[in-house]
C-alpha cells in the first residue's frame, strides 16, 4: 500500500495551495482585463490618469505575485510527487511581465 506524502510542515507544499493560488491568479487576471480601459486611450486622457495607472499597476502586481506563488508552490510540490509542470502559472507570469513592460512604456495609452 502506497503512503501519501506528508505536507504538514509547509503550507506551500499542500496540493490544494498551488491550485487555489492558480485559480486566484486567474480570477485576478480576469479582473485586470476588465480594468484595462483605465490605462487605455480613454483613461489616459483624464485628469486622474496617474491614479488610474497606479490602480492598474497595483492589480497587475497582485496578479503577478499570485501567479509567481502558484508556480513556486507547484514546482516545490513537483520535486516531491512528480506533478506536471505548471504551464498556466508560467504563462500567466509571462503575460503579466509583458503587461508590466507595456504599462511602464505607456504602450496602452496610444
């Protein structure tokens, strides 16, 4: 009979933690897409455009942090039980980094 690994010593190693972080990062990215007009052409011409950019940047950093934590958690767990690679989390990290670069160079305000 196979014994299940003990995940009690680190919360990041629990299987549900990586999945919960991946779902949270996906929902956060969905919200980020919904507030994208804040930094688009219409939102960048408003008198409060800098506050729009700060709000968008905050949500973007939260999304990036959740995706990175999800990837980190799943990679640590992968060393223990040979779980599959977290392609979704890696992809979301890449998209968030690309979005950050575009935001910092005012690429959305064209």
